[in-house]
């Protein structure tokens, strides 16, 4: 079993593809959905939990719905742990609602700055599978100390 953990936060179509593809890439893939009624229809071999799992220095966390009311609380809990990487999906042309949500919870700016947005490589992705591929490619590039894209050094 891999030591790498991928946590997709909130049950969404993107989360389903992230977890499926992440498992194929060697991650232990977990869905964190605080609303138990939404944590259904999880693919065989994938784990769904309603409480935040243990997050260590090898955990990558991707929040897949920036409109959920519990966004700030969830991100604050993630930032309280030594998570390797945390990001929130969203359109880069609009301000990320996570910033205001975290400020309202008195999260320091240095911690808010740990949250990546946008996430993934800029490949023009629009559909849930494309967004998952772009996100995972970005995570792999980051893990491997590479910039992503087509430039090779």
C-alpha cells in the first residue's frame, strides 16, 4: 500500500474521477464527505469517511466544491494538520470564497496562503474527468519538483 494519501473533499463528480484515477496512480484514495447522506455511491475499493482522516506530510487534499457552507471549517481543520498539499477547485477568474471563509475563522494569512487555487495544470479542462486529470497531473508535477506543461529542463 502506498504511503501517499489523496483526500477528495465533498462528494462530486470530480471527486469520483480524482479518487479513481488517484488510486490507479498509487494513492490511497479517500472521499471525505462530512454529510453522511451525500457519501453514497462510492466506487468499489474506495473509502468514504464522514470525519477528516489522519493527514500527515504525505497527504494531498483537494476540495472539489467551493460553494459548500462548511468550506471554511473543513479547510481550517485540514490546515491544522501537516498536510503536504491542499487545494480548492474553482474558476481562476473569480475570487476564491475560501479566503473569506478562513479569515472569518481567524485563520492566519500564512496558513491561508497554503491553499492552492487554481489547482492542476492549465490544459483547458472542462468536464469532471478532464478536471481530475489536470489536478492529478499538477499534483504529480509538484511531488516531483517539476513545473508541468510542455517545458522540460
